[in-house]
C-alpha cells in the first residue's frame, strides 16, 4: 500500500486537453487585442498627411521637409519588421508589442515640443517608425501562425486590414480636430490612446496557446511552446541571405516595393494635400481616405478568404491591374466636392489596397516554410522602402510641377509592371507541375 501511494508522486501529471470552445474563444480574444494594437499603430502612419499643411503654414517648412519625416517613418516601419519578428520569438510577443506602443506614445508626445524639421524626423520618423514597425503584418503573421490552424487566411486578412481600419476610426475625427483646435491636441489625444492600448496588450495578449493550456483554433493536438529563439538578429539576417538566393524572393520584393509606393506611400502623406489642390476641404478629404480604409478592411478580409481557395499569384495579378486602372482615372476624378466618380474610386481602390497582403504571406509560407514570417518581414521592408520613397518623391514632384497628375500616371504604370511580375513567380507546387 505504501509503495502504491508513492507512485503518483513520481509520475508526471497527465496534461488536460482544453475544450475546443474555450480554445476558440481565447484565440479570438488574442486576435482582437492584436488588432487593436495594429489599428492604433496604423492611425499614427496617416497623421503626417494631416500635418503637412498646418506645419507648412505655422513654421514655413517646405512640404518636402515635412514629408521626409513620413518617409523615415515608413522606411523604419518596414526595416524594423523582420527584426521585430525575431525579437518576439526571443523575448515574447506581449513584451515587444507593449513596449512598441509605449515608444509610439513617447514619440507623439515629444512632437508637441519640437521647433525644427529635424526634430519632426526624430520624433515622428524614428521613434514612431520603430514602434509602429513592431506592429506590422509580420506581427499579424506571428499571431495567426501560433493561434490559428483553421481560418488562418481569414484572420490574416482581417489583421492586415486593421492598420487601415485606424484610418476609419481616427482619421476623420483627427482631421476635424486639427481644423478646429490646431494639430497639437489631436496628437496628444492619440498618444494617450497608445498608452491605453499598451496596457491592454500587457493585460490580455499571450505569446502562445501553451501559455494558457489551450489548443490553436482548429487544432487537434496540444502544441508545446517553443524555447526562446537564440541569436534572433543573426537568424533574421541568415534568412535574408538564404532567401536572397532565390528568384521568388526578388519577385516578391519588387512587387511589394511597387505596392508600398502605390498605397500608403502616396496616399497617407499626399492624399489630403492633393485633394486640397483641387479645392477640397481637409476634413472631406480625410473622410474619403477613411472610406478607402473601410473598403480596404473589407477587401483584405475578402482577400484572406479567397487566398484559402485560389492561387495567390492570380489574385495578385488581378489586384495590381485594378489598382493601375483606378490610379490612372484619379486625376479626372478629383474635384472640389464629392461626386459619384470619386466615391467609386474610393470603393474600388480600397478593395484592392491591402488585398495584396494575404496572398504574399501565403506565398512566403508556401516557399520558405517556417522562415516564411521572417521572409515576409523582409518583403514588408521593401514595401515600406517603396512607400517612403513615394511619400517624399510625391511631395517633391508637387513642389516641382505644381500638380500630382504626373505622380498618379507614373504609379499606374508601375502597377501594371507588378501585375506582370506575379505571373512568373514560381512556388514548389508550380515547379513540381512543370517537371
């Protein structure tokens, strides 16, 4: 009897399998919290477009000087992403995400004390760029990869849309507040929102289902939490060099450079000034940008659903072609007031705005396996490199030519180039079929 009573003390306890209902609920809570962080970070990327005219009028700074802060923000936003993904695997998603939101809040608060253009570049470009760069679609890819087995494409699309949802939630209100109270109070308010979201992330976000004894959504087996990754930065660079030896990587990079230049690069920083050139009020222009954000959210979610069912390369070809046609028509659509053609542009352009993200994430996973999220992070860096160049060059072209028309035409042409590039992307499946 004594020997029998001691046996349970030497045997490890049998893990209790969590119920599917509890597991599914927890995964969706994680997705919502991650979405809140992405929404808030996304709102900060749109604010420079609202600040160009007020800062130009208040400080007599050139538009190009102001847009430089947005360009630095976008470039750092992109190049932080792959290292942030590796850092999250080492230090934990929750710690990095909460810290990133704090960095964003600090950068926004310091902006209110600036007196020179270089300070705008430092506070908004560097600090907010680094913080928001940790909360990109790479962050979304890590969340979906760990917490979801089923509905992965759908959730990826929804989280990808979250950054543009920040436009829907904040931009019209911010534009109204800038017009009524000047630019400082809205920026402080947005910084306080970032602080609140940082606390939300710290309280509710979890790194892995194993942290709460749960299964991934749709999973049938318990997945142990991996050990913290060692040499995170070294692995990130190694994945880059390995991927750079493949043609698929450079095709994805090229497509996403064009994607960034033709979406957030030009729109977030130059849409409001371009509409203002046609006599449109800033609040109305911001509302149209929000309408684009609404349909971006719908388009990205729909694209995630389609990516689960169709060849992602063909989806990308369609998206880039449609974007090229809408940008080509934009100079004729812009006017002092809102009319049906401009609304149609906002809807159609919005539907394909972020729709490119789920197919590219799917291609990265299909070609590069477990390294897919880091490869996508580098691809997203290229996206932001294109965005930063477009933000600066678009504003500079406006100063040189006195109009944005040449910008819209040039961007339409490069979208057609991207559509052609999608047709030559090779994946393991297509290679197997070809042989």
